[in-house]
């Protein structure tokens, strides 16, 4: 489960002490295009790692990059063809590079890289091209043919038409993930997890598979469908598994190669065993092996360097079964991890004092480990846009029997924070100078702690009624689950215990978080929604649900107040403890819905509070935001690693920080394109 990029919008402008003065001069923001900006992040502490640890990070970073094409292909089957064609044009274009068409083409390609494909990474709508079809067709035709991804015997003008059709025809692949439950969501989604299969056929296929496993006495706790594409061949529905020798073998074999190098420099026996199991899984595609790997991975707590690499999150599948490929290579920030250790050491306090129904609480909290990490390499779905917190594994039975690992990604959050300094966003939307001051003093610490608690405690809290599984909530599961984790964190960020535990220096920090959360959920997150559109993304629905629900329930007592000043709308919290009680009340209900798998109640809550947008407020917010000229989404340029050779052996790994997004994307496409484009 991932905690998304709220920090870029909610609680920026905080302060943080630096490890070294040099960071002050580092350029965090490099460019903006469309609704996106590109940031760089630093990896403090890399230089002082041991050579063995540096090698491990480098091998894992190569493995992370080898899966890049998988993400493109999973997002939509046209993505690799369009990307290769556009890259060839971009590099080979001989015409006027300052023409409006070319400039729009360049933005389009950057958005394609940013989104890992044709569709916006957040809204999942197909990106609009700002250049003309004529320009594109003639640009393809004037590109050296040997650079183009031509099919055997295909003429360049035929390729130009083929790709132009995908880009310009609005009827082709309009949406990557459709969550409109009134339609066949599988057919309405352009993601590449199903081909020629209806939603009903997909549901039936897995129902039968599970049933036959049950009868045969096989392990039915596995995550059905997680690492495969479902296709119909000669009228029969079947799975194409992602594995060596299976679908995506060209990329998976490379991943296996680099993981096998990593085995040799693993830090601990536990880590070695887990990486070996991961390699075994990539060979077999067995979901039992995947679960075994996850158990080993959760138990490997001692290594400093850690990583995820695999088919993990299911947000890209309308059925929430099939996982996108991702990788995050990282190492522990030992100092900052003291904070999360306090949280995980007291997990039982939080669980037993939460306002949820006792029968849905855990009676013992097992192995919730939390750490603060520094990312060294992002890959797949996590690159260029990345979460700021991760809690894995996702399999519920592993979480309850073996625990989970929860991380807060500090160097990414820090980059967001630095890049937002002085952009005017907070000043524009905060209700008062006092609120601004509170955020500036406490915002960074409060939002980091909220992320920790969301990941480490929130997702790990509670238990299901016997026989209930998460899939009962269907398309509402992700939003409900995220709101559960958010509410848990919100409830406790204003607990007096926070001061007692030494986690916050003042409860004012909790108030700052409440201000930021409500402002975001009721108002500012709307900057990410295009006019007239509904809210669809799970984390955004989660925040809209919580903010609107507590706003409504607290109306009578005026707990949160909406007011206008100089024609602008603001929200002010009048009663923080009252708001905390409402968060607790909603947490109790959301936990009940989760524990009982109450689909109807979940649907009711989401559809009532989290989907529709107040059109007038939306227009106003977009208008105010536009004047600030800030891009709402951020992606990252990764550091580059280069081995320093001494004879045949690696003597050191040097880290550097590239500054140009397009150069890095072209370099990745040059070195890590392993999959066929068709
Ligand atoms: Zn989450």
C-alpha cells in the first residue's frame, strides 16, 4: 500500500535542519511542463556506506531500471510503440525545433515519460496532444527509418498513421482505469491486464480457480491473478504469467541477472535468503513462492539496505487484483528511525486505545516495523512519480501472521518541501496568518509523523471478521483502506500521548496537520481535478470522504467553518478536539465496514462524500491556483551510479545527480528497452 504525494500540496514550507551546508545550494526544481514539475532528490549518506553496501545498491538499481518497460506495457498495450516512435522523432527531427508544434510535441513526450504512458498517472485519462496530426505524420516520415520501431515490411508512413491513430483518436484507450461501476470496468479500462475478457469472465475465472484450489486442498491465501495477464484464446480464458520464459521474459531475465549479483553482496543471511527466493519466484511465477519471499522479506529487519522489486500494487487494475511492476531501492536513516521505533514499540497502545469496536481490534500487534528511509533509486510504477510512504506486503494473511514493514521516504519528502518554499500556495489557501505560521513551524514534522502513523499503524491496525476478505469491497476497497489508515493517523496526531512519547514538541503540530488535512480534502486537492470531472483516485477519494463527512457531521456545532473573505473561500477549524472526536467516529465506522466487508455501506459513503465535486468551489480553486503558476504533480530525476573499476573489480561506486529529465529518460530508453514494442 502506498501513501501518495499529498505532501506536495498539503504541508509544505516547513523547516528542517540540514546535515550539511551544501544542500542549501542543491537545485531541487528543474522544470515544469503541463501540470507536472520535475524535482531532483539527494541521497545523503550514500558516500559513507561500505563498498559492499554501495555495490548492493548499484546492482539493485540496475534491477529497478530493467523493469521500466514492463510498467509501460502494463499501463497500456500501445505505450511502448508510441514511446519508441516519439523518441525516434525527438532525436531525429531535422525541422524547426522552435516551432509551436515541436514545442507541444516535446511537452507531450515529457508527459509520456512522466506518466509511463499515454494516460495521466493520477486521473488516468488519456493525455491530449497539443500538436497537429499533420505535423506528427510528417515528422515520423522524415525520421531516419532505421530509428523507427517499424514492423517487418512496414513503411514509415504506415507507422505514422498507426501511432497517430492512437494519439489522436479519442475513442482509442480513453481511460487507463475506469472505476465507473455502472459499466464493465474491465472493458472500459485501457490498462493491459486483460485482453478480450469481460469483467464477468474475469470474476468467474478467479472464482473457479479459487474453488478448485479449495477442493484440491491447495493454499488459497495466495494473491490470485497478481502477476499475470488474463486473455482469451480460442474462446478459453487463461492466464499469461509474468516470469522467465513467460510474459515479459526479456525484462525479467535481466532483473534476475542483477538480483543474482545482489545475492553475492547481501548484508545478512536473511536478506540473502529473501533475494534468492525472489529470484526463484521470477523463474517460476509461483504465487506461493511470492508469499514465501514476502515472509522472508518482512523478517529481514537487520540489513541497512532494503528494496522492493516485483508486481506489487493493484491500483492500476479496476478489479484490484493485478499488480503493476515497481521497485524502490533504499537504505535506513538511522537517526530518524528512532521516531518510528517509538511508534512501532507502542503499537499495542494505539491499537487498544483506538475508537474502533473491540471485536475488530487486534489483541496483539505482531511485527509492525517502521523505519525512515532514503531512496537511492526509483523504478517501474514508482518512477518518476513516487509515493512518500510504503507499507508492505499487501497480503493480509502475511500481515497478520508475520507483520509488515512500513517506511517513510524522507529524502523525497524533503525535496518536495524544499521545492515548494515560497511558492505562495499556503498563503493563498490558508485561513489566516496564524495558520500559515503554525504550518511553517510544525508542518514538516507533523506531516512526516502522520505518514509514519498512516503506514505503520493505520494499515496494520484492526482485524477482519472470520471469513471476510478485502475483495468484498471491490472497487471501493482501495479508497476505504486508505481512509482507514488516514483516520487512524489523524486520530492520534492530536493525542496528548504524542508529546509524552516525545514524538511532537507541541500539540500545535497536530492542529497544523488538521488544518492542512481539511484544507486539502475540502478544497486544495481539487487543483488536481480537471473542470467537470469526478474524483476517482483512491487517496483523493479517501481525503474527500473524510473531510466532507466530518465537515457535515460537525456543522451543527460549527466545528469546521466555511467562510469567504474578499470573495475567496476558506475553511477554519473552530474546535480541534471536536474534530478529533469526529475522526474517531468515522474511523470506527470505516473499520466496521472493512471488518465486515460491508460493500453497501462502503459504496454509500464513497458515493455520497468522495466522488462529486462542488462545481463553484472547483472553479474558484482552479482560478486561484492558476495565478500561482505551480504544477500540482511532481516527478523525480534519479541519481546516477557509476562503478569505479580497479582492474576487474569494483573499487567504488560514485553517485552523481543529473539535472535534465529528458536526457535521463532517453538514456533509460537506450539502455533498458528489453520488451518488443508490439
Ligand atoms: Zn496508505
